[in-house]
């Protein structure tokens, strides 16, 4: 056997060896992967849909989703999914923007608690507010679109003087509130629209009928206490206060703590109505009669 034939047979044998090894690798080592790919291919063929059919299915599902979302949006409350505990702070900041500068609301996060199939974050709110601001705060929490509840409330009277020293009758409060959320999105609409949280002025049930605090006379109005009627003229009346200052006043003119209600030219006297911390007092000043000798 010549050298050329031996080389040819060697190459053929090497080729057969490579084919054998490759076959063993494919059929024994990669067979499981091939079977898996075939199964996947069969599954894809079984679920094959045409584009038009998929488009129709998508439109039907979109219409159904819109109907369900509108039903959720029409509900009085929604329960969000995986709510952030920070969101309540932003909510309080937003609703308290129009409050009086004397009102103050502090918020403290307490803990997370379960409630049947839901969860809620519990917060403690405290501070002071005018009666109307506090009413608005409670209304905003209770009527917010995302479910919130007040679970405890404590109130008390409070008097706060402003920069000018005028007393303001406010309410000190402490309350606990919970913001509810769920682990699923079954109770929330896709596009949340907050409820109208504005409130009309209400009667201040905490405003005292009789008050010890009397506002100071910053406008330097006539103080009729200790005053003296000097003269009556067609345009009004000249009245001097206890310090000797003279004022020209007429009917309806404001004075310190009240108003001039009537000028009686026939009886030579003037009448005032004063509000002394809730106590209404009528004061009359008469012209002094000259003593003739």
C-alpha cells in the first residue's frame, strides 16, 4: 500500500470518527434540548392566530376594560394598590394650602396594619386650626376618592393671639387616620380623579358666646366709655373720649367695640351699642344742661 492510499484512508477514518462523535453528542447529549425545542415549536403552531383575529380580540378586551374602569370610577371610594406611605403627607399639604396662617397641622406616621383583606397606614395628626379649617380637614380625609378613615378624634378650645395681639378662638385637636390600600388592583380605577373637597363656611360651634379677651383699639376709634357728648350738629355729633380727644361721628359710624346707633336731636342724646366679649351693652350720652344762676 503506497503512501497516498494510506493518507486517504487515514483522512476517511478521521472523518468517520468525527461523524460518529458528533452523532453521539447530538443524539445522547443534546436530545433533551431538541425535544424541548420541538415541544415549544408544536405549542407555538397550536396557538397560532392571524393578525386580524388578534386585533378583534384586543378591541373586545379594551372595550370590556373601559366598562369595568368606568364602574370603578363611579364608586364613591377607590382602594389603591401598593400605596406609598409618603402620599398622605402630600395629600395633607395640598388640602391645607388655603388654611389660615394661624392653623397648624402636624402629621406623624405610626404603623401599617391589616384590616380583613386590605391594609392601611395609620397616622397621628395634631395641632391647632380654626373651626372651619378643621372641618375642611376632616371632610377632606373622609371624602377623599382614595379610601381614608378617621379612627379617633380629640378636640379642645384654644386662644391664639395674632401679630397685632388680637385674640383668635381656635380648636386644638388630635386625631388618628388610616389610608387604605390593597395588594391587588381590583379596587382602583386606571385614571383617578379626586373628589371635590371644598367646603362652605359653617357655624363655629367652639366660638365662645362670652369672652374675656377684648381686642385692642388699634384703629384708634372713639372709646365711648367715659366719653362726653359735646354738641349736636346736622352732620352728626361731637363726642370727646376719656382722654379729651374729640371725634365727629354720625349714625352707623363704628366706634371701639361697637357702633353709633341713633342721634336723638329732640332729647339731645346719642346711643351706642357695644359688644364687650359677647356681652351686648347700650350706652347713651347726653348733652350736659347749662346751670343758670
